């Protein structure tokens, strides 16, 4: 996979480091002024779709075994090595199914 969220691997790594550095530093700056911050007016919290995994997790520390789950956003996936890194953890990738597999299961569960 050569492209992550519209950027190459090294740009993504640098962006994530920048986010981590900012989060670490935010408590040190108590004045409330963040340099180069963009003002957003009439704002509200919203949600958007992000790439994630759906499947039956085994060995997940909070979900249990073999329960259907959505992962947090994916930051790295390597089909050849069968591994993926989401925001919260690494996953070993088992068998891959077409997304329609889950759509059919969701419809039949209703």
C-alpha cells in the first residue's frame, strides 16, 4: 500500500508525530493561546466515515472473542504481511471477505 489518506507513508508518519507532539505539549501551554490556530465559528461536533476494519475479533482486551466489531481508524495495512495498525492497536489479519458479507449479515439480523 503506497498511499495512506492521500499522502505517502513518510508524510503520514510525520503528521502523526506532529499530532502526538501537540497533544503532549498542550497541557504545558496554559494561556489558552495555540499558535497558528484556525478560528472556527458556529461549530458543532460531528462524525464522518473513516477507513476501519470490520470482522470477528479474537483476543481483543475489551470486546471478547469472536464478536463482530468495528476497529478504530486504520493507519496502516499490509495485506502481504497480514497485519494492520489502527489508532488503538495492531491486528493480525485472518481471512478477508467482501464487505457485502457483513451487509448480508446485518440485513438478516433485523
